[in-house]
C-alpha cells in the first residue's frame, strides 16, 4: 500500500467511525505497517470489519500475514537433476 492509499483508507474508517483519530504520524505508522499489503485486500477486510464491529479496526484487524510458499522444494531439486542429466 502506498501512503496515499492509507489516507484513502482512513477516509473510509473516519466515515464509519466518527471517533477515529487521524494524524500525520498515525498515517506514517500505518503505512509502515501495511506497506507490503494489497490495498484491495485491506479494503475488503475493512468492509467486512465495519459490518460486525462497533469499534474502528486496528492494524492487526486489516493485516494479512503473507502465505508461505507452496513450492515443493524436493520436486524442484529432482527436476533440476533431470535437466542436468543426473538421475540420482
């Protein structure tokens, strides 16, 4: 997410939760915390949050841990060996 996207997110949060305080420092902190997140994913999580929670979201409510790689490393190693001509 860009800093500008965090500002846009804050506008949505402020519309839904009047008591949500916004400051430049808070925008910077949220940006640092969410910069590796997809804006669309965060926005979708917010839309779900607002329907069931009477309190504004925290960073952890909107953050999604990156999924672990689903690469089968043993299979990749086997394929490398096949390409190099080694069958061991």
